[in-house]
C-alpha cells in the first residue's frame, strides 16, 4: 500500500510550496559558476545517476524514477557507470591466491 503524500508539492521553501523552478534554478546555476544552461531534467538525471553510482538497486531506482521497466532505466543510465564493470569484476577471487584454509598441491 502506498503512503499518501503529505503535500501536493514536490518542494517547499520556507514552508511555502514552490510552483516555479526555472528562475531559482537559473540563479543557483549562475551562483555555482556553471557556464551551461541547467534544466529540471538535469536534476532528475543527477538524482538517478548518483543513486546508481553509489550502489543503489536498479529496480528501486527504476521505481523511483517512474520508469515503465528496469530495462528502461538500464538503457538510460548504465552507459554512465563505466566503473561498474570493473568494480563487479574486482569482486571475483584472484586466481593467483588460494582460498584461506586451502593448500596448493606440490608441483
């Protein structure tokens, strides 16, 4: 069962709902020294990318993003996570080190 939202607005500032984001986002981007235009989609994309980079479950991120399928999330974001393949392969045991408690046969 899904919990009912406490408010109809995604973001509140000083206790008041924010209805417009374009100007505040532009101002914040300028103050941050960004030299390219930033739109709300960039914030959404950053949210998903950060969750996945930090090891978030793809299925959970997919649901949070409102994607129709996990495949859609993987297709959209996995290319950004190039280090994921290396990190996954690094979890394999090293073939040169024997497992603890095992002995190598004499040659």
